[in-house]
C-alpha cells in the first residue's frame, strides 16, 4: 500500500519533515516515490502540492494520521481529524484509573483473610 507520510530531516534537536509518497514497507528514511511538500513543526509551516496530494489520494494512497490531520488543517482534504497518538499512562495514573474495581477486590480479600477458619471437626459437624 502506498502511504503519504512524513520523512524526518533536519539537525539533531531541530527536526523538519518532508511529506513524501512511499511504499508502506519502505524504511522511513529510505526510498520514496515522490516528494510533495514539507512541514516544520517549530514554525508550524506546512506546504504541499495540493494537486499532487489529491491525485495520489485518488489513486489509493492513504495518508498517515498525522499527515491526515495536517491536510485537514490546511483544508486540502475534507473530513474529521483522527487520533494520531495517545500519551502513555504513568504507573500512578494506571492504579488510580483502576479505582473502584481494584478497591472492591482488595476489600474482598481482606474480609476473607479476617474470617476465622473452621477446624476439621467443626467442618465435619461434630
């Protein structure tokens, strides 16, 4: 499948990106079919050849979520934005989000541990 994606360029700690048409299996910094624009996240500058992008989308190329959202921002394509990434949950947040279910399990374990155990004779009914 052909993808419209970002290819990282620029100096260390100052990334800029090319917007390229590439095979999905091609390496990120590797071979690409066409260069259709660029994106500089530091200045928020995004320029692409709108005709070329629409031609490639018409031919079946799929934009990555980030490129899709950038194209929608610049009104090159129409549609809704998609979620491109989610921040990882920290350990403290993961425990807090488990909330009531986790607490009820812990309470049940404490009740079981506190209940007196019957001896074998009591269990036999003597």
